[in-house]
C-alpha cells in the first residue's frame, strides 16, 4: 500500500507542466483575489463608477438651478414689476384696495 506522500508525488507527475509553475499559480491566485475577493473588486468598482456618474449628473443639475435662481434674484432686485408679480403669485399678496380670489384646480 502506498503512503500519502507517494500518492501525492504520483499525482503531481500527472499534472501538466504549467500547473507546476509556482509563479503562475501565485499570479493566478493574486488575480482571482483582486478580481473577486478584494474590497475593491470589479463589482465594487462598477458600483462606485455608476454612483460617481449619478453624482456628477446631480451636480450639473443643481449648478443649472443655482444659475436660474441667481438670474431670477437679479431680476427681482432690479425690476419692481417683476418683484410685485412674484409677491402676488408666490405669497398671495395684494394691494389694500384689491380682493384676492384663489382658484384651486382639481
């Protein structure tokens, strides 16, 4: 009956030569670790890249909204008619001699 070591040596001789290369085996294990098991694996990088893209889109949207608000603010500060219109529409203000009716559409 063969010993464990003899069986192991026979099994090693049957393996192809490439699988006996220490550097290839270590390189493949390292590659598998980095691609699937590491905290910065491919899936995590994909999710982070998608999140970055979404945040950049939101940043562009909010920068555009900031510019619109700045333009509206500048217009309200320079034009008294625009300020009056804004006060009437937004805060339902009226002149003392006026009656105000609010119509709510359903």
